[in-house]
């Protein structure tokens, strides 16, 4: 079946809607949905609510009302066919009289699969895989990593000078980047379920690790502290947001601990040592690097020893996006590695 420009525009909007609720839906996927009426006009839109609330399709159908009858649902993830905390989205679409469903990503879990088949059996036209890669690389990336690899998606964020220094020789690091870059960090934190630093960073900088963007989001603050060095007076132990002090032995164990807590998207803000540990283990899925047009010539590098003896073994990245931030530049990168893994039997609820 062909997909027209109106439906493609609706799919782009659905991806935007999913991205807008990143950091609020875990362990459920951040899905976006757009309802077009029978003539192809916009009738309603929505995104996944926090756990226990309605899924994207139900929110969009409520907004569309009777205009949904005979119309099209454009969704970033295949509508579920199972009953969890909410009823099956496939049944909600049928009850609303939807005639066509356009989907980006087929349901990858055994638990929630079957929505497309149920819709087709009832006479609904269903198209799967529309702009699938864009959706998988967007808001759904973290949830899909959990499905396939049983761990959270990791975004490594750091700020450095042109010569790759994260602090000066005397240890001072405030402020390498400017105000716009610092505001971008808060927006990035708001999209994540947890923010992770090592105890060294906590001792040196005493960060609060909260989100100050007006969204009210409170991601879990995580301190990797195997030896119990974090003092009781640390700012991350205040009541501004929940905090976990983890004694996990390595990055994989830390991510497993967070996965069990329904964390699906992690922001790694630790220093060079913790970053190197995650990179060595292949556990960085995306990097966001803020580069300031400054030179120091000395001081700690943005990452510690990776055990790479020659240029042929260098970790390489693909540039996803380059964004000016005032006088600084944001680089968004993805590592050039295969991210295979097992498929989880667990879907959204």
C-alpha cells in the first residue's frame, strides 16, 4: 500500500510527540500518534502518558472524537493487542471506527504483539514500517535497547575545550561552556530517566544533578560509589529529586540495577574515568559533546585511557547532528558498532 505526503507529515509529527514525552513513560515506550479524519485532515494527536495512563492512540482518539470514524491513525509503534494496566490499543482503534492504520515500528515484543493482525482481521488497512529507521533512532531508541539488550540506552554527555580538556590543570572547570550550552544540558536531563555520575565527580563538583528547565521532571540521580565515599552532606542527597548510591562493580552491573528499576534512558555525566569504563564495555549508545572554542593545553582529557594502542583500534562515531549553542557547538554522535542482542518478552503495560 502507498503512503501519501499527508500521512508522512503526520508520521513526522507523531515522532515529535513521542520525543516530547521522553523521560516520563518508562518502562513503557514513548509513542506518538496522530489521527486524520476521513478526508485526511488533522483530527487529534497524543503521546503516551506516564505508566498507568492511556497510551498514545487512546489520547489521540479522545482528542479526535467522532472525527476519527472512517479516518487514519498514524502511530510510531504498532498498537498493542494485550491488556496490561490499560486495555488493548487495537481494540480502541476498532471501537472508534478507524479505517486505516499507518505504523513506523512493528511491535518487537511477544507480550504486546498481534495488534496489526487483529486490525486486519477486522477489515482495517494496516501499513507497517513507514519511516521505521527514523522512529527507531528517535524517541523509541531507549525502549528498543531495553527490549533487545535488557539494559537502558546510555547517552554520554560531556563538555570540553577544542583540545579535549574537561578542566584546567588546577582542576577548575566552571564554566567551560556558556549559558546556552548549560541550558541544553538541563533539557537533555529532562529526557532521561536517570542521570549517572561517579563518586569522583560528586566529590569534586558537588553537583545537584536536577533539571532546571521548568518541566518539573525529576530523573533519578545515580552515584557510582563502590567504596562508600559519598558524604552525607552531598547535594545529591537532598530532597530535590530521588537518589540512588550504587555499589555496582562495573557499568554492566550498574545498568542492570537501573533496568530493574524501570530505567530505560540514562544520561552519563560522569568524568573521564567513568566515561572510559562505559566506552570500553561498548555501553555508550549516543554521545552529546559540547565543544567550547577555548584552548587549555593541559588538564584532564574528556576520556581516560581506553586501552587502544594504535589508530586502527580507535573508537569511531557518526555525526548525527551539529548544533550551535551560542558561542559553543553541540555534537550529537552515534558509535559505529553493531548493537545486536536478545529480544525481550516484555512489552509496554
